[in-house]
């Protein structure tokens, strides 16, 4: 099994405003999800429901649905998903030694009993938009540290840009969104 780790904040967790339907679950056929017992089960939405750091009681859809739907045809193997995201989190909270980092590593290592970690998808940055300076070195350190913790310095890491075309909450700034995306 090829395992992909989904990490980040609310959009990766799955905003509660985007609820899945039966068609979304059908898109996950052939995909496995790491559950609360750190064992794989057939995936169903929401993918972040077993996150050990979540704060939203009912997470919604995240990019993992479309990713898993597309990657399962490419890799020719079963797709495993480890989703451990936390809404309203800053990059500083994801650094080595912190709870979010350590839980991501712990769950990923437990998943490795079933297959290899084939990549990490990262979607985070919105909560850093009020003070975007210095985001890139913190993200780079996170990437290097998590690859090292998982024992694969060549592990693919995909950092997604944060959304610009939506209403920006007052605490964020459009300029901050642009600066974070430039650094990503």
C-alpha cells in the first residue's frame, strides 16, 4: 500500500461547511483510511475524522478526496490516507517537538506497518497571513524535520497554495495571502 499523509489547517482538515455526500464516498472506493486505532479501514468522509489534533467536531470535505481519486489510478496500488490536520493552526505549531508535529509522525510511523509513506500533502498558511514574514524558513524546517523523522529525506512533499479568491476574514489580509503563497 502507498500511504499519503495529509497535514495542515482548516482547509486540509475539511471545513465543516463542506459536507460529503454518497458520491463523494464512492470516489474513495479502493482507498483506505487510518482510523483512531491506527489501523486501516475502507475510507469514507470526512477523511479528517480520526485526527488526533482536530478541533472541529464535524470536519467536512478536504482535498484528499480528489487527490486519492486521482492518485489511485496512477500508482497501481492501494492508497492509504493518514489525515491529521488542525484548523486555525500556525506554522509555528507544526514545528518539531510540538504536539501537531509529534502526532503526525506517530500516526505516520504506525501507518508504515501497512506500507510505505509515498508523500505528504500540506495545506496551511492562512493563520500566518497577519504576519507572513519568515514563513518560508519555518516551512522548510518543518519539511526537513518531518522527512528526517519518517526516515526518508527524498519523501515527496507537496505544499498547496492557500486560497485567494474567497472572502478573506478580517484577521487575514489579502496582502498576507499573497506573501504566504509566494513563499510556498
